[in-house]
C-alpha cells in the first residue's frame, strides 16, 4: 500500500471495474493521512469553507482541473462560501487508491 505522504505526487490509474474496493483497514490507513476527511457511507468527504463565492468558485475550478488531469471525478456540492468534496470509485462501487490520491491533491490546493 502507498504511503499517504506520497499520495499527492502520484497519478491515478485507470479503473474499469473488476478490481476489489479497498477494505476497511486499507481505507483507514490512507484516510489517516488526510486532514479533516471523513469516511461516510463508503465515500471519503470533506467540507471546505471560504470567505466568499469568488474563492469558492476558484476552488471548484481548481478541483475540476485535478479531476481532468487525473480522469477521476468527485461529487461536488457547492454553496455560496462552501464546497463539499466527495470521492469514491463508481466503477468498483467503493473506494480505490485513486480517491485518496485525488483527495491529497485537493488538500495541496490550500496548503500554506
């Protein structure tokens, strides 16, 4: 299993199904390396807060760029000054390493 410290430097690998979803232990180890992300209903998610709508939309666009580059897309719920990002791998009906790679890349967007 990949060290969570290195997740943000990795690239997603194509997942067309037929691959088992991560088990609870593997998902828990990867989740431990993501600040503020939670596991809910078999998906990882985090809510991000911003000062205004402009900052929220800039964040959404940056997440869209990550999604495009990795060909792995989250569910986004966007409000005026907040955005919830939720990942899971539809093709396998659960979590894959790709979900954690993308979450780590999203985290880097707001790193100091």
